[in-house]
C-alpha cells in the first residue's frame, strides 16, 4: 500500500508561533486614527487585552504557545497532511499534490487555532466575557467552542439573514453555551439606529462588527475578539505551516508552490508564513493566495489606508482594499466576503514576495465536487478556491510536463454549506466579476491618509 497520510504525535504540536514580522524586509506600517496619527495601545485596550496587544505589535520571531492552549489544540492537532493521489490520477498530472486538512477541528475549520488562544489570553487578563460578530457562522462557532473550554460568556452578533438561513451553525454555537443574537439588535445604539431606518434590516457583517465593538467598548468586563486580519490572529495560525513542513520533511518532500484561500488572510498566512521564513533565507518556494473574482481585494483593489468595517469604527490599516463601503455580492463563500486583506499579507504582496490569483465561483464548486469525488472530503466553499488554483496549476504542468510539488490548505469542511452545493448542482450558481468601475467609485470614499505622512 502506498501511504497517503502523514500524521504526527501529539508532542509534535509546535511549541512556538512563528512571527513573520521578524523576516519581513520592512517593518509593518502602524494602524492610524482618523487624525492620521498612530493609534496608541491605550486606545486599543478598550477592547483587547494587553497580552494580545503585545503579540499584535511584536517583532520577536518565535512566541511560546502556553501549555493550556497546546493541551486544547491537542484535541484535534496535529492535523493530517494528505497526499491527494486519487486527484492526481483523475487530473493525469505529473505533479504531487498535498493538502493540510484543518476540517478535523471541533468547529470544522482552521479558526479554532486562534479562538482558543484568544479566549485563553482574555481569561488570563481577567476578562470572562467576549463579544464578536459572525456572518456565515464559522468564526462564531470557533469562538463559542473556545469560550466553553475556558468557561467564558460568549456573545455573538450573527448577521440576521444568516441567523435565519443557517440555523444549524446557530445551534452549534448554542450547544457550546454561547448567546447568539440576530443583528441588528435593539441592544446597541448601532443596532437601534439601523432598525429605526429600516425595521426589516437583514444585517451585514459591517453592522454586526459595530454592535460587537460597541458592547465591548461600553463595558469594563468585556472584550472584543476578531477571527482574521489582525497580526496576532495570523500568528496563531502559523502552527498549520509548521506542522506541514515537519510532515513533508518526514517523507522527504518540499513544496514548489503553496496555495490557500484568502478572505482576511489568516489561513493563507497560517500555511504560507512558515515557508516564507525559508524563502527569506534564500530557498525557492512560491506562495499563492486565492481570492474570488467577486471580491478581489489583492488582484483588483488598491494598497491604501482604509477602515476595517463599514461604519469606520476601527483604526485605519494599510491594506489592499476594495473600499470599506464595498457591498459584497451574495457569493457562497461567506468567509471570503471581506473588502480588505490583512496588513501583513498586503505588505508582502505589495513587495512582490507572495502572489495572488482570483478564481470565479462556478469553477470553484466544480473543483470542490471533483475533489470530493476523488478524495472523499467535501470542502468548504472557501476552501474550494484554493483547490481550483491547485487544479489549474496541475493541469498547466500536465501541458508542460513539469512535475511540481503542490501544497494547499484545506481550511474546512463544507457540511454546513450543502445548500450552496445544491445551488451549484442544480445549475443555479452564477459568476460575478467585480467591476473595476465600482472599485474606482469606492476609492473616492477612502480617507486621504498615508504613513509616513506626506510633507504639507
Ligand atoms: C473564514 C474562513 C476562510 C477565510 O478566512 P481567512 O482569514 O482568509 O482564512 C477560509 N476558509 C474557511 C473554511 C473559513 O471558515
């Protein structure tokens, strides 16, 4: 039998997170307030604990993972690295295709890799109450699980339309003891304002963020937690790539290219940054983020300071953005419907150290179905983006005859997304190319602020 699966022992869970900042050619640019000055840590302390802010601003290469966090991660980690030999055969490619499967976590995606340490650090800092927002429900369920592990009160503002359309994600969060509210609610000013304007408001991620941040900022005992984009979130995900490197080394392999779907950039950073360390040391490896053509932050957006939310509540971050007023088309990869890209991933992309491609929706589901038929696992619609790009590369190699080793992050399973698969299977899914004209339009709304400030 040809072995297809590389597993590790529990004691091979990484002991440290890898901080890419230490290997970046230029330091990251600071988050700014609306006045154009860097935001002080004191301002951030209103919603984040000091220990996580320290990680957010750290330039240390290695940051130790607390033992209680490793212990909980060991419920499902190390995750398997699998060689997709059946997919290789179906494609008739000379490539070797490997994937790191993050869908084995309790909530079914990579997001628990950061929800657990975020809950832990908040608890350590004396906060037992956390708010957050969730759209599709992946992040909300990951934080609910983590909150249950540390006996915390988790309060989730779930976009109303998803609350109604994805009842099982909601039940999952409630099973782990979280309180879930359909947003907009009448519990916050942001929610009440929205409801006053339109009592039938179906909610949006931007509005849910405003509600969650407002509650956290208005209570001393409550903090806010975010599932992607920020430096400390990307840091926590680097156990994915570290494990993958160890696993590939065990069978004498190393990837020529690494792929992952890109929403806010956390699972991409998770698998790619540990390989970036090698690249910074001179090794040849290509790192490719894959985004939807309907939400192409890197491939069509601009590199500018912009807000992280619709209402302009967050600090300004230098990132590839489609504009904070970006109205996401109703695509089925909910986790990729974000107007920006994390500042660290954005900076590396700007400096041409990583790559990005955009793929259309229908083709991603075709790739997901092909993968499910070959390998068994039904991927999350977000993950299908990475798979599409890998299949395209494997087919190019078939043409050229060049045998490459390809690695991708299978960020989650699609068991709660079968309604989207239904639409694909019944031919109702459509492609949408985000028009350049809308990008130009949104850019007019961006604050005219940069760092370092231009001389007057
Ligand atoms: C949230 C999510 C993503 C996108 O978020 P990133 O921060 O870019 O990783 C991708 N895949 C799955 C399964 C998700 O839940």
